[in-house]
C-alpha cells in the first residue's frame, strides 16, 4: 500500500504554492541529469511538474532516484519552490515552480515502451492499436477522449434542461426477419432462438412516445454487422431523441440549440443558428449528393441542351438518350497539366463515368481536344452557364443522372481539396430537407424507403402515394457538417392506417407486416400522438469537431480486423460445449 | 400536419394565466358530461388540465367533442378561465383554472385500452408487460422512469464535477474461454469466431488506468446469460468507476458522496456519511451473510459451548463434530403458536438446516420440548447470552457453519418482516470490508476468487498467500442498502508479479493466463499505477430508492420469458441462410 497520498495533481501547482509541502503521483515523462542533480518531468492526466532530486538537499532520495526511467510510476513528497529568475518555463502551466523532493516511492517500474508517449514521431496505426493502453497515455489522445467526455455531458445537460427524459432501450431485442446485417445473439434459455443487437432504438423510442413520455433522449450504442472501415465501426454511438406533438421545425430547432452549445463549450466557437436548409432536389442538382460540403461553392451546372446542339457525338447521344451533361467550373485550374487531367479521368472512372470532357478557358473561348465540336456561339453559352473566366478549367460528365451526380459530387470535392479551396477552420452546418419518401431500387425493380418505413409522408402528397409514389416527399431532415451527414430524422407516421399503406407500398404484405411490426401497428391503435425525432452519429461528430479524419481517434477501444493478443475486443474461438449449450454447431468450412 | 401547436403543457397553467389564449395537447384522461357541458381532464406527462366544451360558448366545437373517448389524443385551443368560487380542485396543480375550448383537433383515436391508464385497479403483470406501452403511460410508471432519469443525471454531474472522464468501453469484446455465462455474438467477417457481450467493463477500466486516465466512470449496460428472475435481468445497468493512486477510503468516500447527492436530489432525504463499516467476519458472525439488513438488530449469537454441556443429544453431537450452535432472539415472539413455529421449521429446511430448536422465555426460565435437557444453570447462560427476557422466543440452528449462517440469516429476515420489526421508511447504508481473497470451492476442491482474480490482497497478508491463502484478506468493499448488495469493488492488483501469482494460486497455468489475460499482464509491464474502483447496480439502486420490490418496475422494456407479439425484446427464430452466413447451423433438438 502506498505510503504517500497525493495532495495535488501534476497540473496544479503555481508560484503562489511556493513553500507548501505537497505529494504528487504520476509517470516519469523525461529525465535530465545536470550537474549531479536529477530533473524529472512528472506527468499525469492534468499536466506536468518538474521535480528535482538534489543530492545536497537529500542524498538518500537522490540515490533512490537514480533507477528512475521513463514511464516509471512514482509518488514524491517535497516542497514547492519558485524557480530562480529566468528559469521559468512558459510552455508549462506549472513552469514557475519546481518540487524539491524529500521522499520518493516507486509504485511501479516500466519496460521501455514500444513508442514514446509524448513524442510527436509517427507511429504506425497497427502498433498504436496493439499497444492501445500506451497510445491512450499520449496527451493528444487524452485530449480527444476528454473532449468526447465534454460532448456527452453538454448533450445530456442540454436535453435534461429541455425536459427530455433519458430512458434506456434494450440491447437484446427481437430479431426481425430480413435484418440481414443485425448481429445475432443466440439465447441459451430459448435454444434455437436469437436476439438481435439494435441498429437503432427507432421502434423503442416510438413506443415511448405512444407511452406519453413526450421527450426522450439517450446516448446509446448501436450495432451494424458490416465490414470495418476507417469511418465506420460495427458498434457506434448515437445521440438519439424523439419528441411528441412536434413538427419538423421543433426537432430542427432543438438540435440547432444543441450544436450551438457543443461548439461553444468544446471549441469556444460561436456558431449561428438557424442553419441554412437545402432541399434534397437542390442538393442533388447543385452538388450531386444529399450531404454536400458547403464550405466552397463550385456548384454543378447542366448543359444538356447545349451539348445536344454541338457536334460532339458523345454529348449528342447522351442528350438524345435521356441522359444528362453536367459539369463544374474548377476556377483558376486551367494550369492543370494533361497528366493531372488524366488522373482526374481515372478518378471519375471509379464512379462509373465513362469519361471526363474538359475545356480550358482563355481570352478566345474554350480550348481542348473537343473544343472544335462547339461553335463560338455554343462556347459562349457554356462559358456563361458556368460563370467561367479565362484561367478556369471546365469539367463535364455525360451520363445517366445517378452516375453524373455521384461522379461530379466526388470530382467537386477532389478538386477543392487538392487545390486548397476548403477553409479547414470552417464548420459549415446545414440541413437537407424534402427528401423523397421512396427511392427506386433498380436491381429489385421496386420502391424502397429512402430513410425507413416509419417516416411520415408529407400530408400534401398523401394523395399521390398510389399514383406517383416517387414524387411523394418525406417529412425527413438530415444534418450535414462539412459534407458529412451527422445524422437524420423525421416526423414519423402515427396513424395505423397510413403505416399499413406504407408497408403495402413497400411490398410488405399484411401477414409479414404483422409478424415484423405487429407490436407497432397494435400500439398505434391506442392513442399514438404525432411525433418525430432524430439520431446523430456521435463518433463522427466528435471526429469532425476535433478536425480529425479517422473516427478511431475518438474511440478508446476501436475494432480491428485482426485479433491481436493485446486487443480485448476482437472475436475469438469458443469451445464446442459452449456452442452445444446454445443449440448450435459450426459449419465445416467450404 | 397538426394545425394547433401546443403553447403549454397540461401541468402548467395557474390562476395567473387566466385570460390567456393557450393550446394544449394530450390524452383524454376522463370525460364527464354535466348539464350539457363536456368536461375533460386532458393528460400529458406533466399533469392534467380540465378543459371545457360548452355549447353556449362554442356549439360547433362542443358538437365535435361528442366523439371523444378515453385515450383519444387531441389538441385544443381556448381561453384560460379561473374556476368559480368553491369549484377549484386542490388535488390538481392546475385545479384553479379551466380551459374553455374554442378549437379542437383530434390527432388520433384510441380503442378501449385493456386496462385503465390512471386506475389503481390491480392489473396482472402479464397484461402489463404485453401492453407495456400503455403500462408506461400510467403516471406511476412515468414517475419511476423520471426518477431513474434523475439518478443518471445526478450521477454523471457528480462524477464530472469530480474530474472523472466518461469513456465508452466496447460491447463486442473478446470471448474468454470458460466464460460460460457470456452471451456470444457470432462474427460474420471472422466466420467461426465469436464476440462476447461484457459482464462488466472490468478489464477495460483497468486498462484505462494503465493509460493514465486517472478517474473513469460510465453508466453502462452489462450482460449475463442467466435465467430471468424478478430481481435479475440478463441485461442490467451498472454505475462503473475506477480511480488511480487511491486506497479503499478514496473510493468509499467518493461513493458516499454520490449516495448523499442521490438521496438528497431524488428523495429530498438527508443521509449522513460516513456509512458504518462492518468486517466480513463480523457480518457473517452477527448476521449470517455478507449483505446484512441493518434496519433491525436481532444479531446471531453462538451457544456451541453451552450446547456441549447440555443433555440434548443433537446439540452435543454437533458441538463435538466441529459444528456450530447459533441462534437468535425473536424479541416478544413467545406468543407464536406451535403452528407458526412449525412453519419456521419448514422455512429453515429449504436452506439445508435439519431442524430448528426453540425455547420460549418466561419468568421461570426456558420452556419447550427440549428445555428439560438444559439445567437451570445452562438455561440462565442461554438467557444471558441472548439478552433474553420473558416473552421472547429463542431459535437455534445446530449445523456446520455455512448452513447455520445462511439459515439464520434468512430466518432473521423472515421473523423481522413478518413481525413488523423493519422500518420501511428507513434507508440503511453500510459497507462490508475485509473480505477474504479466496473462498474454498468444495465441489471442485479448490480455492476460487471471492470477487475476481484482479482483486488486490491486503499487503500485510501477502506473506500468507502460499501457506494460508484462505486467511488472506482482499482489499475489497461492498456497499449494502437495506440488506441488498448495491455493488462492490476493490483495490486492484497493479503488479505483474502479484497478478501472476494469484493466477497460479487459482490453478490458472501460465499458458492459460497468457491466453485469457495476456493483454493485462502485458499492460502491467509498462507502468501500471495503483488503482481501484467499484461498480453499483443501478437497476437495484433505483428500485430500492423508490421503495419497490420488483426491479422490472424501473426498466422501460424488461425481458420476459415468453415472446409475446407485443414485446420487441424477446428472442425469435432466424432463417437458415442468416445462420449459414455466420458459419453456423442449428443442432437438431435431442
């Protein structure tokens, strides 16, 4: 048992504390020996303090300190002394004092760590994950997770003060047929049956609204059995809420208030609400995607009409076959080399575009291999349509709408990033609204819900559910930050009749609807109030807030593909008996 | 889309609001028709407001209101009017006003509910669970879950203000061999391998201490694949924390501060800290269990020495064979009938006790069938030992120690409950400390950890780890509220050497230790600080706080044995293809 009990943290002592006797505990961050005196920066989560072992002050303790190495854990008792004139370290909060050590207790030793804890040297991701406990000891990672902690507290305080009730929804839920990406959990008691881990508490929170809870929130883990990617983890954290007796604006205002709080308290940044709203239609037309990065302009323009009049066969045939010719103006990018443009062509190929048509703009009009197919009049029209000026580079994709949109959306981002057109300090928040209720699934030749089947259609469009379902708008809204969807929500269906009709339109017959969602349909019979809500991805939000790219930087124990002996959260083998108890056996590998 | 947007809740309006135009939304709680006027109590989470449809005020709205039935969801717009002299309802916060309705919008209808929402009539648990969304609509259930909400917020605020960092630990973790009660989650990516859902974040929080986080907390779901019982759910919620550079007192003080806050803010009750501490040894001796209910005295006394001197063969033989004769004084219970005492005998049989010896105390000494085997001197000794007086009933069990303890512990509770000796208003918090590190597992003839293998032995007892392991004390502590263990914790092992030795003493060989806990042993090499923590059962805590018996009252969606169509959290069948994708097949039933 430790004899020394710490009285202060390593980030706490100031000039005013000089003369006090203190006890500090922490890790040996750096050690310097100078003129027979040992200087150690002692580190804990709160900061660093320089402690001094001076043989003239205490020979025994100085002697004991000789064994100290980096990452040893120690407690020291000593006197706070103001540093001599000119010796203060302005980079350290505690830089005006030293602690002259009288007593040392070594709490634990440390082998040489596989990477430096405070070093800025690049360490491979693999090594960092393998030794996650050392990686997390780095001040930067501590800052990330402490910021995440702040987001939790701010969020809950905010909802609590707005009369929301925090309610835990279950993790072991009913597996719904066709939930192909659910994680399944075999039940020991009901052998041969399975729970599913929730992809979202959607239905539970709707049930809570039927229960009259009025305002529900939760910060909750959700699960999706998908491949790992840098931006996606199979378990992820969601800020989840639902409100009764509300319209779109109520949910949107509530979330804007939250974002204002979070930016103020975590980053000290004032952001202004309301955030701009963009219709889904405009987002797709102007930016080619439903979560556009609005930190830069470069909107997409359509020139199908101009292309049709040209002599360029590719454009003419696309225009005639009902496709689109759309493009962007990469302002000031006429200096890009032929090689650069070839790279852009390869880039667009991966999104299904067969080619990339381009023009450079100079004083005389357009130049490029295909400029000859466009007469002066058409060139002028193109220049006007794209607001182009000499020095600009115009890039076009001619394809069916979905390919043109996706390609140009990515191309726009690519050019903005590689040409420094994005202000990385900016946080651009916006809403995308007026989504369609359904999207056509080409592969299956059917309409699917764009969000989920509980999303309320716009009441003005109810009459077109049967005859023009793809024109029906949903009462849905997505929050977008710097081109990343932070989350989405909607006003839900609270009428049993409408809910049944939507299931039917989704080709879910009554029996299947009853099997999968019977409890919901039943609940809607007993006075379900109008309600709506939203869910925000917390991992993503914190990642973006901190200006990071990789979501794993803000997750203490991220998942890895490979099990390593040091990671405790990887899957592993289990013995046959355990499986048998669950009524299961392993299939032989094919 | 609703035309009326609520301006106030149903719990808000007061006399001072008279004259205002308001819009309320909620459920029709009760409807009374009186003199051609319709009076409705409109209910939401915040309260009830009487709204009035008067045909003289607005004939059209009155007509529209005629269809309203209980649990219809409506919005009404109208004017707040002070109720006439003598008509105020003092039972209602809003009882001084009515709202005279001008406009009515019916948001949803309701079928007749299977039970009354506000009725105090008894409803079967089964029906309540089947229609959980209606059960949760009852004001009582709303109060329970709102209190639970408060406990969350108070707890997090408390830890936040004490510099704890909230960090999420993973749900999909590595399955450790022999973790027989883990829920397993088959991995789709690593076919044939499994995650396990955590029974506690124990190892993760220890890793976080190695990472220098210093103070960690989380309110977190944990999982145990066990049979359902009223007091146990397979998923349960834990208040989890861990601290570095601490001793037992630091953790204990921190939790006492939390409990003081919770009692003050949830119940408005001042409780005083520090809570009494009882050694494990005393708890077992005096109360027969390690989580004693201290709201009443009735301590257990041992009379093995007296029994040995008596002529009662049962006592003599137990005393001679190393067993114990222990008993309690049921003060004032001499009036219990022979039948009552027979019932107590059957009661103790279920805990393995072969019989129950009893004496009634009167002015002349002890009376009972066996009193004749005890001479006057021995009778006097017994009376003195048990502090008995005329009118008392003395009850003894003669058996081996473990049976005597368990039996008397239960008997003590039984008598106290059935004789009104427990003050149900009292909250009695205490700590049990100085647990043994190991307990002997008779069945397997080996020593097991009493808590878990990461618990630190008491440093004074380290030297006896090998020769007298069962005498080694653990640095563990349990918090007990009214005889229920709220949670437990310990100072952990931070030395790799000690940890290895404990594994060895638990018959975990080096290879197995490496396989199961290699990452921990490895982490202990790199400067692990001394640390300790605790975990409290939140479901239990809230249940007890609210004076309830059944833990399911404070869980929004509790688990049930049987899947009913309305419960969304029961296991269900999955199709074969899903299983195949996971590399699994169902075993044929035996």
